[in-house]
C-alpha cells in the first residue's frame, strides 16, 4: 500500500505549535479574471501560550512575471476604541484613504482614535503594538516581508452603511494589518515570496 500523505513535520519545525497548512490555486474562472498561475501556501500556527503565526508563501508558476499587493486583515477585539493606542508608527509617512490617498507624516507619539481612520503607514518597523488600557493588555504584531501597516476603523457613520457590520461594533474593533501595498511585490517565473505575521498578547498596566 502506497502512503501518499505528506510527511509529518520535523519536530524542530513545529516547536511545540499546532499547525495547519492551506493551499490556494487559481480556478479556471479565476484565470479568466486574472490570467496568472500561482500557488499560495498559508501555514497557521498556534502555540501553547496563545501566540498565532501566519506564514505565507506565494510562488509564481506562470510563464511571465506578475505583481501583487497583500494585507493580513487582522480584526482585533478591543475594550473600547477610545481607550486604545497604537505605537510603532510615529514619524512615519502614511497614505490617507479618506483624502484620496494623499501622503502625510504621523506627528503623534502614539495613534489614538476619535473618528474614522483608514491609513497605510509606509516602511514601518517590524514590531507594532496596540495598547488596550481597559483590558490591561497589549497586542504585539511582529512581521517580516510586510513593509507597510494598514490601520482601519470605520467609526459610526460608515458602520451604519456596512451590511455585515453592527452599528455600534466599531467601538470594540480595530484593524492593524501587516501589508505590502505602496510597492507591489513582483515575482519572476518560479520565484517565491514569503511573508510572516506573529500576533501575541502580553499583560500591561
């Protein structure tokens, strides 16, 4: 009997984590819309201490180069949008999607929220932190291969216009996404891109 199942992970690769591997390939319908063949492999890992890691590999199996942008849409549950701040984005340039993608520079020591925010922070450091004062915890986002950070909260008016979004749910959510948007990634035939995002929670005062 031939066993064609994938070999088990090397113990050094699993590092005590529970893993699931996902593979996405384009369908015939997809290729009609975007005529490029690719493989998108995603490994989701959860450690015993609750750290979540997303490892993406995108390979060009097409006969010609293609370019793409990517963002991990991480919707964080928070206590109250008015009680959180984001650090690690200070002094960075950002594109403001509420102002036709006009470019600005972040002036504050930390990002706080009093109205709708939809920004792409450019060339950020590989660590960004979301401090939730009410819950006394900090969400730490570590990233590799993802130079940009998207920050989004729809606020009251837009929440009411989103069909799958409760009118008041903007108060308990915040998106802080590792991304590659300003400079799309280009892959030659056979080339592969790797991106990594790790989410962890640590107690804070």
